[in-house]
C-alpha cells in the first residue's frame, strides 16, 4: 500500500486552515535566508505556499551573502522579542563564515520551528514533550495515520544526519521502537536492513536500498533526495520494492509534503502554547486583582 | 577472555597518580550528597578512595534531606565560581522535592564530571568533543585497551537509561558502530541480541542475558547491578556465557571499577583544559603588555 504523503498533506492543510479560521489564530512565520542558494529558494517557496493556503503570515528576511554573524544574531534577537512572530526558520545552509550551530541556537526554543536547538534536542533526548523536527514529525505522523504500530517494532534508520536520521532515532525510541542506526561505516548493510519492520532511509544515495535489502511486508520510508539527470531520485528502488513492502512511500510525494505540513503543525502548536501561557498570565492578573 | 576492569583500573590509577605528581596538577572534586542514601554513601566512598590514592582532594558536602532547592543551587553556584574546584558531582538520587534535572544542569558544563548536563549531552549528540559520562567512557576505554574494534561493529545496547544506555548509544554511534537500542518494549529480545558483535546490557534485571541470547565470539559487557539474596548479580549469566563470548566482563570487577577510574580521567582532562585556557589568557595578557 502506498503511504500517500501528498494526499495526507492536503487533508491536513484543510484541517489546519479550518482550525486557524475558527479559532482565530494569528500566526506569523519568519524565514531567514542568507545568500542565494537556489534549492533553498524552492524550499522556502513550498513553505510559503502552504502557509498562505492555511492563513499563516510569512515574513521573509533575505540577507546578503556577506552579512556579519553579529548582524544575523541581532535580527534573530529582534524576532525572538517580537510578540507577533510565532516561529523562526533559519534556512540552511548558510555561508561558511557563519556558524550555523551557533546562529540557529540563538533562536528562542519556543520559536524554534525546526526543533534543532539545544534546548529542544535535549528534551527529545530525555523523552520530554518538545517541538519535533518537521521531517521526523512527518514520518511519525504518516505512520500513525496509517495505523502502523511503532511500539515494539524493529525500526532501522539508514543515515545519521542531524536533520533526519539522528533526531528520528531518538523520537522512535521515545515511541518504544527497538531502534537501529546504520550508516556509511555499517558492514553488510542488507543484513541489518532485512531485520527491519520499519525501514527508513535518509542518506541521499540514489537507490541505495534494493530489493534484497527489504524483509517481506516491511514498511519502507524514503527520505532521500538526489538529482540524477535532472530527476529527483530517492534512496529506495521503489519499483523493485513496492511488491515486497506492506507500506511504502513514493518519492517525490511521500515524506517531502509531510515535512511541509508539519511546519504548519509545529506553528499551530507553538501558537496554542503561547496562548495558554498568556491566558495563565491573564488569570493570574485577575486572581491578583481579586485579592 | 576476561575483560579485567579491576586490573585495568589499578593500572590506570598508577598512571594517573604519576601524572598528577609529575605535572603538579592541583585537582579538587566537590561531591554533594543530599540525605542519607546508603548505596550513595558506598559509591562516594569508592570515589573518595580512588581520588585519595592518585592525589585528588575531595570535598564532601553532606546536606540535610529537607534542604530547599534554592539552597542547593546556591551551593552549586558557589562551587561553579570557586576557581579551586575542578569538578562537581551531585550524587543521585536526590530527594523527590528537588528537581534532579534542574539542579544537575546548574553545574557548569566545564565542571560536570558526570557529563550529564544539557551542554555536554548536546555536544555528544552532535559528535563534538565533550566530557563523557563516566560509565560510558569506562566501557569505551575497556574496549580500546583490549583492542576490540568498535567502528563497523554491530553494537546492541539493552537498556535506555540516561546514565548508561542512552548516552552510550550516542557515544558508540560517534565511534562509527552500527547501534541498536533494545529495551523493555523490545519483542524477541534474543533475536536482537544475537546480532551483536558487541553486546552491552544495562537493565538491572538479574541474568536477563542467557546463553541463547549471545552469538559465538561476541564481546559481552555487563553494566547491570542487582542484589539477589545480598549478593551483587549482573544482567549477564556469566557462567553460561563465558565460553561462548570472545571477551566478557566479570560483574563485579568489570565496568564498576572502570567507572571510578573514568571519574579521575575526566577530572584530569578538565584540569588540563582549564590550564590551557589560563595559559592562553596569560599569553594574551603578555601580548597586550607588549603592544
């Protein structure tokens, strides 16, 4: 069965749109792009389109390639302190004279849409409620929507990057999967992946995962994105594996759309949390007035 | 072959003693104990004994069971600011009216002997140089001393606690092992553990790991500590497995002593780092004077 990320995304966006309208949520996303990376521009366009559709305001900050770290941090500081800004995305990659780790960690944890700050990763590590990185959340949401059990399953993740593989391993462990992380130094990769009930590949190596890498009836999720002769190719050899897997994501049309939907999901969660805090403060003020 | 943690610890302590003496390292460890936990007192005694032996000063702070969080934080603050204190250990567990996570994170990262603060865990997550939790470091050191290759091996960790299992999974991943984390929700545990080249159990379930859980010639490491009829019993059924494993830790006498040795190792590392920073500052001051 196909895990139809595109359709699920569209359904989710409808729900989000309705929710934002009826609950009168005012949400604003700030996106910071440094320089002129063409791929980044396409990613940002996709985010903008989804935000527009559901009624989230997007403010883009297009900064010069040679901006100083200090100026970038000043902008983030301003957005951290702006009560109208719900969330902030610092689009990666940024030019090499800027320290991405330092700059992205400058984003206040409660406005960290991507869930990559120290604060949020530490909570993820401890198994506490946190803002999940969007791709990680998209994978888990897709599994949940198709009623695929995570608890007690053998999940094998190929790739250990800080955007997907690594945080996903923590998130699936929190969901009580038995988690294996494989990578470029893994020996006999197919012996490892053949143990997977849920196999997730996030390496960017075109068609790394072949037919004989997959157990019958496994759930197979493709997060890889490569370009081969101008075409997007995933990590998974879809055509060879579609008949072996019980569930499989197409690529494109699988995890990509889910990631975009989860940006909106995170923003709504953040706005709701903000409202709760504000309401508490209002109630607290009322209580004080009553004393 | 037996992985003789006790012997290795003694050898290491000799080296540490020599190093501290010849390099004239002045190291002071502050240990904070809240309340009267008997097991904690034994652990602290072991740490003190090793420190005494190598020439590290230990200052114990024995606090009343009912101390306020504020007073505990004040003490940690004082120790953070004391230039003569090299490292701080807040002995767990602490009474339940105190938030261990909050209090232990109050320890300055550079004085965090246990390596459990947010700062140090985040570095471990990112694969950067950090202060490793002592048991984790003890396991890795033992493997390295016996020339057991970690890179490319299939490491299976049973248990995902924040003291051993969880940080160990990050550390072994950084060492390029293929890492699987199994736990109480894992189904068919023995099918998982039988894939291990290196099997580490840290659950505290007496003799959880039986003969049929272990592949021939695997390396088997026992971190579990339980008391059965007053005797210390590990996770591993040693007698049944000693002939199957290529290497195996006894318990007691395996990882326990290594953990104590790594406290000293961390303290020396911290003192050396401090000296480097101080020397830099002195050089910087000299440079300024020359201008």
